[in-house]
C-alpha cells in the first residue's frame, strides 16, 4: 500500500440557533472500519441559519476506505441536530 498525502476537503451547514446552539464542531474519521477518531475541532464562532464550517483533512494511504462524520457540541454534550456522514472516500493507488 503506497503512502502519500491525500487531501480531503469538507464543508457542512448547521442551523446554529436555539435549541441547537453549538459551541464546537468535531469532525471524525474512520479508516477501514477501525473506529471513529477525532481529526478536527472548529469553534462555533457564529450563530445563524445556516453557518458554514469548512476544513481539510490529510490521509496517507491509497486503497483505504475513509468515512467521515461531524457532530455539534455544547456544555450539555453532543447536540442531536447535525450528524452528516460521508462514507466510501477512497484514493486509488497508482498503477
């Protein structure tokens, strides 16, 4: 399996208003079913509908399936209003 830097860009919208007011957004990645690991955290510095959050993750292997999800958090814990999931991001190995 070839090791190289592959960039994964993400963006998502959130209605950051009561009762779903977030303080932070956490982005998680799963590699080939290995379990979810936090790869980024963004402060929820804006309120409104919608709020755009963007970022980039760098992965290092081709022919590995990467899955992503994002969750919103505040003092009470995870807010069950945003949980987009993207699955099946794969970078084919060069021949």
